[in-house]
C-alpha cells in the first residue's frame, strides 16, 4: 500500500507569511507525529496525535505553530508569521500504537 | 529530560564491520530504536530493542544493555549503499521518540 505522503515537497515563503504543510498517513494508522529536522540534526518532536486529538503538543516551539487532524487521518501543520529560523525539513510519521513509525519524505520549508 | 549521545561521523571500508554506539539518559525507559536516513530521504526504521541483548536482522544487528543505558548498531558486510546517517531514538513513558543527533557513516572502497 501507499506510504506516508507529504505536500508540498518544497515550500519557499517570505518572512511573516502563513504556511500550511499537509501529511497523509498510512491508512489505518491512528498515531501521527510531526517532527522538524535541521541540517546535521536528528528529527525533533513537535506534536503527536492519537486519532483526532493532540495527545502531546509539548514540542511545538511557540504559539505560531499549530496542527490539526480533524477526521483522524490527514493532518495539517500550520505556521503563522514565519521566521527565518523556521526553515527546516518538516517530517510526518504515522504508526499503529506502540509500533514502528513510518516517515514521509518531508516538506523542505525555506523562509526568506 | 532526555539526552542521547552517538558519534557524529564514522568511516569504514566496504565489506568490513562497523559498530555505532549510543548512550542515553532518560526516565521511564521503554526501548531503543535505530533509524537510517539517506541524504534527502526520510528516516526508515531498522530495529527496536525493548529487552537486553542482541537483535539480528540480516546484515544489521542491534544491542541493548538497560543497566548501562547503552546500545549499539552493528552493520556487517558493509556496502556502499549503507552510507547514510544513523539515528538512535529512545522511547520512554508516554512521550514520542527522542532522537539523537545522528552518526554519519561513510563507506569507502
């Protein structure tokens, strides 16, 4: 079956703009995770959904970041008033509870 | 908090064996995972150790010692395609995975 997909693959925006990043998890995976990865670093946890609810959003860096998963499948990560420091690859992963996480290809966000 | 330490870079010869170590500090430890990531690609799951000992999957093996807060990934019969970054990641309590900074493996001829 299809893996985790993320759109867009690349996003270039200007400082101060709003962006939305989309993640389509593997069908049947109830757990969905967002990570951020900077060059030379490991993935950094942002937020975790179990079904429709955010089970843990402790990794969101500030209130400019928000994520939703209204129907328990597709999730959208929203970033308001983007800053240059937000530039990174945003990774999404999904899993069955307690099982290995499958990662999507990521969205490379560049804030100019 | 949680922290993981792994070497930043390792170089090994094609056909050889390489071991990538990972030490961790965490509370409520459940297990240690390993992921591989090629440049520009997504992390892919390699192995998970929830109990002490060695887990073997083909050319890759992973070891865990809970008492020493230590694990390693062993890659045998290295191939050029094994050149990638390797991340250890800790699963603890109800928190999602915490990743190390990764070890960049270069396989040379």
